C-alpha cells in the first residue's frame, strides 16, 4: 500500500490517496484498476480502502482509494464540506492521475462506491467514458442523488446489470462486518473481473 498526493494541472489543491496493489505486484506490468469512492463523512483509510479496496487488490486489481476534496488529507476550503458536484469531479481527477501511472491499464478502469460514494461514482460514470463498470454498495440517497433502486431502474442502457440483496444484514453491516462484506464481494468480484478486467473476453480469445 502506497500513500501519496497528487495535483493535476486543472486542480487548485492536492488529492490524498492510497494505492493498493495485488500480491506479487510487478510495476512493469499493467493491471485493471478500480477507483474506490468513500461514503459521506468517511475517508480513504476506512471502508473504501481498508475493507473493499484491500479485498479487490487481493483479487488482482490496482485500487485507488482517495479522500474527497475538502475532506481527510485532501485539500480545499472550507473543510468538511460535502459538495456533490465536486465529489463527482473528483472521480475524473483521480482517473486523470491514474492513467499517468505506467502500471494502470487505461482501457480497464472501473469504480466502486460505498453509500454516498455509490451515488457519486454512478453520476460520474454517466459522462466519464473511461469507466467500464461500477459496483455500488447501498447507494446513498440525499441531495440531488437518487436512491440506488431508482438509479438501477434507469440503467436501461447497461448490457449487464445486477441487483444483489443481502437479507438480514443492515446497511452499516456492509461497511466492515466480515460475513456480509464477503457475501457482497462474492458477487462484486466476478462482475468487475468480467467487465473491467475483461476475463471473459480474454478466455474466449484464448480458446
């Protein structure tokens, strides 16, 4: 795990991020990469990085978990503002940086968002064409952002979409409880491997 900050040319402040890499990581190779967006009021060291980010890295992805603008170790004033427009823009800024890394495959980028982060990554994906697929854990419903069920219902252009319900587990359980997180990952990882890593296409080409 590497902790770093970056500032692209069109940015007025730094973004702080964690870069998580797969086991036996080789910087000379390229990897499918996941942008991990934290919940409202959270930070990169919590659910987006330490829980889902680490598990995705263990499955062969490079994962970039970052602090939103105005929050955590990222810059911007005033502090602790939850700015939906900026949160969506942050996703593209992180991708702009990610594609400068030699080990990131620019053609294999996906996103994951937890709670409010799910709303932001979905909104970003509407115009950010570098995102190949997204996975969201209980999309938060606040401000201008829709409930996850509505967003799912409107995603008619998606060639493949899945809705997973984990009965008997609460929204907060999916932040860090081992069993429900593992159940969610059992569905999330194959989906991301197919649509971001392109494993199905690679297997077909090899056969």
